[in-house]
C-alpha cells in the first residue's frame, strides 16, 4: 500500500486489517540520515520494532535492503501481510523488488493507494518537489506530488480513500476529488468508506502496460465535472507549430498524456506527459513500424500499436488525451489539426524542420525535455 503521508496510510491499513483478521501489518518509515524504522502489528498490537541505518538513505534502498528481507522472513512463517510502504515510495518499485527477490514465494493480491480525496487536486497542482512539500526526507527526489499520485493511480488496482482527522473535510472538495480519481483511474476499485473495503486484483502485465510512457487509457464514461478528450492526428506534427500549441493544450488540464509523431524526429516515438503545472516530452525510441525484423503490416506487441495501426504509417501517429474540468474538445482538435503537416510540407521531407524540443533522433536511450 502506497501513500503520500503516514496519516492516510495509518487509516487505510487499519481498515484493511479489520477486513483480514490475523494479518500482519508492516510499516516502514525512512527518516533523515538514512534511519529506517520498521514496525509490525497483529490485531492492533505491536509485535516488533526495529531501527537500522542505511548507508544510502534513498527510497529504493529502503525497499531493497529492508522491505524485501522483512517480507521474506514473515512469509516463511505463513503470514498474510499488509505492507504499508514509506510515504512516496512507488508501488511499482516495491512490486518489482518483491517479485525479483522472492519470486514464486510471494503472491501479491492487490496494490492499493491511500489518499485523501479532498487534497488530491491541490497535490496534483503542487509545483514543489516531494522533498520541498515535506513528503520525503530525500532532498534529491525531484518528483512532484502530482507525478507520484498519477503514477500510483495508473499502476495500482485499488484506491482506498482516507479522511485523516487533522483538519475538517470540505464535503464539496471531497466529492470533487472522488470524481477526479475515478476519471484518472477508471480501472481501479475505489472505496469511499472504511466500512466498505473492495480491493481490486493485481495484474502485473496490465499494471505495467498502463504506465508505459505514451500509453493512453481513458474511461468509458466520464466522471462529471471532469472529462477526458482524445485526439488523433495521422500526419507528423510541425515541431514549431506544436511547440506554440502545447501550452494552450495543456493549460487547465490535470493530466495530459500520449504519444507524438513529430516531423523533426519522424523515426522516434515521442511520449508527452503533463501533470498539473509540469509538462515534459520523452524520446522513447523507434516506432514499432520502423524496427528491424518486424513485418510492417503486422502490429507489434502492445494494445496501443494494435488499436491505432495505420495501413500506411503503422503505429506512427499522434494520440493525445487531455483530462480536466474545463477541456474544450473542439479547441484541442483545432489546435492539433493546425500542427499537422500539409501536403506540401510532407513532400519536402523532414530534414528542413528544426528540433525545438532538443530530442535527438539518433539517441539510443530515452531523452526527456521538460517545460
């Protein structure tokens, strides 16, 4: 179970424990100077408390050097475990570490995010890093709270909502937050009260596919007042026209994501991601249609390539999804259509186009451009 803060984590773990009598509840906390505190509870009673100091006090080291060995030791006793990760540790980090370290010895039933719905929208728009906002003691963690939350809402199968009794809950903000969560994570089982816990089922392949840069998953029905608009463009985008349009497309959207076919790097699949105030582009490598050894007329693995395969261009193309409460579908369509290369520009080839995003087409490793 992941979270941004210990208060949500505590409340949700208590609710999970009430639904699973006899289970061990394990908390790990990373403090300053690499100090890790581990606590284990059964039926509300603490049965273990240990402290250790890591040479490199980072979140991934905490998982690898303390979380995985602890789970291995407790599983050997035949225990069922509710694992409360340190705040700001990504669930995917823990899942992959557990499977890599323990293999078939561990079965992960569900991957849960604990969050306060009335705070979610503000956290998505928080410009500060996790460290600056006090969610982690790691100074060089430059993720924003919104980046963490969006990653968890994409990867996790369950969202359990918490209302820590720190400040009075604004009912309107809570309702709005629940609606936003359901719009962002339509695959997730969302539980709104502690007495009605409905956990989803973890599927690693599906969870991983949802978090691939450039992938687009949208709800079948929007959760008012939020909507998600999806726009597809067949031809490459003019890089300069798109650079100017990007700010208008992203403005006011909680979440922007998709993949771009840009004329300045036509052989590269460019992923775009916008979370709150931060927008970035990433060169994820060649399109499947351009990879050696793959028949052009046969889509490669992955649902995105299969669903959007074009008879002439293969998986090349632009697919963009925009989520927010003030999203104008017609405006987005107009902005993107104006970026599409004309027949004359298509005929000139791609050598004449500048690369304003500095995404080198020749790169062999992912590159990221942030704005």
